C-alpha cells in the first residue's frame, strides 16, 4: 500500500470508529476489546458492514439501494492509492491492502444485502444459512484475517456456525422492525412445517403457531451455536476478539424462546452493560 493511502487511512480512523459507535454498538465494543493496533482496521471492516446492512432504512426504493451497493463494489475495486472521499470506503480499502483481505468475500457480502432491499421470502433453511454465511460468518472470518491471519483457517468452522447463530439472534431482535416493513427472514419451509405462511406470521393472529415458529428458529440458532462451540478449540487466542460478538447470542436465543410471539411487538433486548459483560467474558475465556 502506498504511503499516501496509509496516511489517508490513519486520518479517517477516528471518524470511522465514531461512526461505528453510532451504527453498531456491539461491534464498536468488540473493537475496543481488540488489541489497539488492530482497532482501526476492524472498525473499517465493521463500519462497512453496518453501512450496507442499513441501506433498507436510508433509501426509499430498492433500486436506489442497488445503486448504492454497486457504488460499494466499484469503490472496493478501484485502483490502489486512489480515494473515494468516503471515510469508511477509504479506510476499508487501506485495510484490504494491509491485510490482503479477499475481495470476493467482500463482494459476496454486498451481493447478499440485495435481499434486504426487497420483501421476497427467505425460501428455506439452506437459503438463510447461505445468507448468514455470506454476511455474519464472513465478517468473523475476515476479522480473523486482520487479527491473526496465520491461524485464521483454523477458525473457519467456528466462524461459519457462529455467524449463523448470530444472524438468527439478530433476526429475532429485529422482528418488530422487519414486521413493520413487511419482511420475514424466517425460512418459509420452517413456517410451512408449522402451518403458517408469510402473511399469517406477520399478522400474528395465531399466537400459538407463531410461538412455535420463533422457537423453531431459535433452535436453529442454538444448533449452530453448539457446533461453533465444538469447533472453538481451533480459535487462536489472538482471534478471540473476532468472536467476542457471539457473547450475547446464547442469552438472546434463550430470551426469544421464552418470549415467543411477544417478540413481534417488543423484543427483550439485553441491556448494554450485559452485552458488554458477555462479550468481555467471551474474549477472556474463549467461551460464549
């Protein structure tokens, strides 16, 4: 990477971390738990994820979101040393160069977010797992490439399963927001097995069946979390910071299981201090 690009990255690091604090508090805290020398690069990666994840909230039409996603593709593919003028994009480009992050994985993250822009159903469990793998799982694995690249491959199984579990937990907490949009991220085959379709789930006028659907979805998250825990032995001590975001996943899944259909109105979001404690404990112990 050129000296100019390095200076540009250093100049925007504080701005990117501040943006991350506003957009994704848990990953902001994960940055603070990571070694100081890696915080700026992790912040760039996580802020990029936050930017593309929130597009549904900042555009009026899906096509505007698709145009914005294409802008991100073009920004990441630009010649080395050039600047976009966007602090997160420029910081991420510098991070990619410093750590040789794989562009195909970042492009796949962008492509997966097209789904967010529309109200199409999540077809089946495999579709959801693929979506989670290209977003949450990839983000964990990319963070490992920043923290301890030599040991990153050993973390891939844990990252894959952990990301799916995290995506399940995040989806459950966002149910009221998704419902207001008319979106359903729960797999259609899971709903069908219980006797619900998309509209019936959104209407929530069959609470017993909605309870079953939410609990089945939470069970999917627990299944992947258990698999991630079994694979956790391959995570190096340096890469634990990439997995700190999994600290709140287990408690969220448990609360969702108890809340059932009430999640559609008021998800039991854990207090910030609790999430911070769970993340710190995950970092220190390697268990989540």
